[in-house]
């Protein structure tokens, strides 16, 4: 499964569609403006919320929280004590973890579970400016979760760069 994200629209309070590789709209990232924290909802084409994404307010370091149906799904933060600056840990509600590493700001990174590749984010396949692709390579992977993770790590990396 391959998805296209129009990066120039990625921002707080912005809404944008994520398309599949045939150009069909698949997910809507609905930015919630006028909130005290950065908040988005990942929705399907019928408007159902698949993943709620928000910044954790009282945390020592920037943290994003994912929820599904009001229940915790994952917590995302930059990995401590990593030699790579762009290395993030996704702690899933079931106790397992995803590892995100690569050149986050360049939109060239991978999402792995226990050393197994789940998804690759890249600009290499595309000629459209300000666009990156996400290829979900593991058939059992949850595309909505992986897209939400990509949105979060990019947001956290950009905030850190600005900070």
C-alpha cells in the first residue's frame, strides 16, 4: 500500500487529504485550530475518526499521544540516549514498541517493529514538490496507525528544530 502526503499543507490547524497511489482520497488529516495543544484527527472518507492525535500537555519532553475510540493507542517521543538525533520510540498500549529512525526532516525514514520493517517514508519516488510517500510494506500493518505515527514524528522533529 502506498500513500501520498502533500507536505506543504502539514501544519497546525490545517486539513489535508492523503491519497493512495492511484490518486483516490483515503484519509483526511483534520487539524484542530484554536486549541491549547496541537491536535489532529485522522479520518476515513466517510468522516469517521480513526485516530485522535494530540500533544501531551504536562510532559518533560515533547510527546504526542494517539487514541482510537477514546482508548489509548500509542505514545510517541524522541528516543533518549540515541546517537541518532532523528530516532523516535512509539510505545503502543499493548506494551510493544515501534522504532522510527532516519532523516525525519528530509522525509526519509523507516518504521520498524522488533527489527521488522513495517513502512518506509520517502520523497525519492515522487517528482511533485513538497510531497512524500509512505509505503506500508508489511501486510498485517495498520495503515492509519502508521500514517498517524509519521505525522507525529515529523511534527515533533520540526518543533525541535524550531525550538
